[in-house]
C-alpha cells in the first residue's frame, strides 16, 4: 500500500467535516506553502518529522555513460531530507 | 521555516484559524510518519516520496576512541524529491 494525497484528504475530511473539494484545496495550499520556502532556498524544519534542506551542488566533471564523453555538470540546487530522531524511533519500533 | 511559521503561512493563505491550520499540518505529517512506521511507501505528487529502507547490522568504529562497535540493523526513510519541487528548486 502506498500513502497518497487521496488518503490524506480523507483524514482531513474526517477531522474537519469540510466538503471534499475544500479539503483538497487545503492540502494543496499546504503543499504550496512548504514548496515556497524551498524554492527560495530556505530549509523547512518540521519538529518530530524531519528537515527538508536545500543543498547547493557545485559544478563537477561528469561523463556521458552512453558515449564516454567528458562533460561538465552545471552547478545545481537539490532538496535533501534529514530524518528527525522521533521519526527514526517510530519507524524502528 | 519551522512548523510554527508553516502554520502561520497556511492560516493566511487558506483563511482558516491557527488551530485548524495546525491540525491540518499535523494530520499531514502524522499520516506520513504512520505509513512509514508500517513500512508503507508514501507518494505526494509534486513534493516528494518516501520508502523505508532496511540496513543490515555492521561493525562500525567509534571515531573518537577507535573502539569497535556493532551497529544494530535499522530502518531509515529514503527521500526522493518530486519532479515539480525538483524543477522549482534548481536554477
């Protein structure tokens, strides 16, 4: 089983009793508010869950695995996740 | 940004009370944590996905003392950034 947005919308609906459309909108608004700071390069830390970090990756040498050509990989920015102690304990118990 | 700031941002954007914003955010992160505790995968389109990865026990070393220690088998969440977020965060 995979947890997806649909089940989270169900849980929100159970809790609030809002019409489903509004629950979908509420979840999407929340996701957007999480993505906004990350887009601006700001980390998002959720106590008890973990930290979404934005990491700057420097330019580096790479290789096209198909042709073997050397190429330069441009600097880029990626999101990483650091699991909190609480979540780690929850998963391991 | 921390959880309190996220609650404030959601309160303003969704026009709901602070306590409702806090509840909704708690539901979101608790649902994901509960799913992973059961060993389930999590997939939130546009944001990220998680699956639980099992690591075997191994002999490590205490970097301070050089002593050998046995690391017990453990499970950790493995994070994969969603496509939309990835594209937005990158230059």
